[in-house]
C-alpha cells in the first residue's frame, strides 16, 4: 500500500506541474530581445516559482497521505473484533433465526418464548408479524407448521406494504420506535419519494443507521 501511495504521489506531482505550474510560467513572456543575463534571470524566476508551487502541492499531498494512513489504521482496528464484540456475534449466531408455529401459539405468546424474545417481550409481536406478512394475512390467525422469520437485527431496508406511511414506518419498534423520526427516512430516499405523504407499496426504502 505504501509503495502504491509513493507512485501516486509522483504521478500527482507530475500532473500538478503540467496542470498548474506550466500555465503559471506561461503567463509571463520571456524578453524577446533581452541579454543573456535577462534570459537567465527570467528562467531563474520561473524555476523558483515552479519549485515554490511544487513544494506547496507536495505539502498538501503529504497531508492527504497522512489522512489516508489514519483511515487505514482505523479500518484495521474495525477488522479486529474486540472480545465483547466476538462474544456478541457468537451469541447472535447461536440464537434461532426462525420459529415453527405449534398448536396453541399466537403471536404475542410466542414472542415471549425464551428462544424468541424472552419473557416480558409480548409487545414485540408486531415485529414478527411485519417480518412475515407474506404468510400472515391476519395477525390473530396463525397456523401450526408456519415457519416464521425472527428478526434479530435492525433492518437497513424496508419494503413498503399497502397503506404504510413514512410516519407509520418510523414508529415501528424495529425502525426508530418514534413517528417523529420519519424525516430521516425521507431524506435518505429523496431520489425515490417525490411526495413524503405518498409512498408506493413495493417500494424498498433505505433506513439510515448511525
């Protein structure tokens, strides 16, 4: 990577000379009938001007190289999982990602199962419902044998269903749990949404995350 940066640095200097220094030198014409001394002075001035400009751009390149090094260092740190992060990922890998409905189940009941969201989490049943709307036509009616996805991560995308609004989506527990945050979704999807009060079913929205 360092070698690549050095090569880019050399190329950058050459380009800077061609694009900026050469035109600068051309702005002043040499003396047409000047003496040798005048010609020497002219070229010395132009050379000094060019060196000054190249040094200025070299300093800027050095600053950029330093920023690149800092970014690479941070990237390496991200790649190296901390112990607590490793444990979190192991726990995530171990928990079930789906649940097969049994006789006597209903959404709020199964949301409290230890292998789903745990005791006291009955209010999370809409999360399961929304993740399985292709199977669940009525949240009060689920059937043995249905295999439901159990969301474990906050979604970064959202497929719009009929009747949904930005405020409604924003209010979902798995999105922002607050209707007031709807503008975050709108700003992230301005290229898709012409009117924030009207969103089309089937549209896939980006959900900004920190």
